[in-house]
């Protein structure tokens, strides 16, 4: 079985949190500790990220299955951020008996822009894939910079993200490329429009990767979705809007 690293904080109802592309659980350790005042928080490292072993083939289904096997409780609230949100949607879709509520943080069921769906331009992901063939570290720094671009405290947030990322060696390039493929090819829209689990979406109105329009469109198509738009927040609101985010998430668990 693939060795998946987890970090656990607090006691009570369980919230499982899955980080985003190229990161690891350390990126939101401080946020998790604060959130642990409301519940037990279990942070998991995606395969090949942080302190978790890689898997092959690196597909969305394989990633989801590896994480589910590592979660020690039968039922939990599930929060996924960015790439982690795509994984969380897949887990909730295929294993709804284990998920009490799904929280999509800065995620999009169809990450890439289409004529009928707002998302990031495909050439942005293709550009990162091309850059990974050269300097992995510089590519990751550019990705982090995109997450805080245009924010009033962007430089400070970028430094925080850099320090968190540097806690562990970066994922291997093949793992990073596989993660980009998952973002580029996954389509969880049918699930988000038809599932019966409680679902909440949290999106920053200044997110450069997740257009707020995607959340608004989802809620229009499925009024049962609980949507929260965070004012002046980018792609990492757990750093810039921690208290506001905790006040939203805490009562959901």
C-alpha cells in the first residue's frame, strides 16, 4: 500500500484537508491548528508530494483511492484546495458513503476554460508543463506568484508560500506533470450538478486561477450548492483571510 503522510490536529468531528498542486500539508499547518479549535483536522499529502510516496499510474482515480485508504475514520467532512479540490470531488463522487460534506476551496469542476465554462486558459497549464522541462524550482515559484498576483499583501503571501514549499523537496517532474494532466482533463461538472451531498464552494473574488464566475454558474445550475465569495481574496485565502475562512468552515464540520 502506498505510504500517505498525514498530520492530525484537535479533537471532535473530522475534517480532512487536501492541499493543491506542488504543495504539501505544511502549507496550511498554522491554519489547520487554528481550525482545530472547532474540530479534528486531518491533513493529507497527495501522493508524490511532501512526505507521501508516489504512485503509478498517477491518475485521479488512483490518487483518490490512495488517500481514502489513509484516512483512519469511516466518515468525514472533506475539504480540497485547487488540485486537492478536484481530488475531493472525485472522492465524494465515487465514495459518497464516506463523505458527510464536501467543501471546494478555490477549485473548479472543470479547471480549464471552455466556450461554455469559465476556467483558466489551457495554455497557462501548458506553459507550466513546458517550463517543468527546464527549471522545476523556478516553475514552482512562478506558479506561487500567480496565486497572489494583484493582492495588496501579495509579496508577503508569496514569501509565506515559498517558505512552506521549501519545507520538503519538490515533487518529481513526472508527478507535477501528472497533476497538471489531472487538472487539464478532469470534468466533475456532472457530479457537482447532480450529487446529493451537502456541497459548499469558497472562491476568492481576485483568484487568478479560479474565476468566481465558475462558482456563480454552478450555483445557478444547482441552487443547492452553498457558495461563499471572499472579498479581496486570491487563490490561497487560508493565508490572507484565515479568520473569515474559519468562521465559514467551522460550523460546517
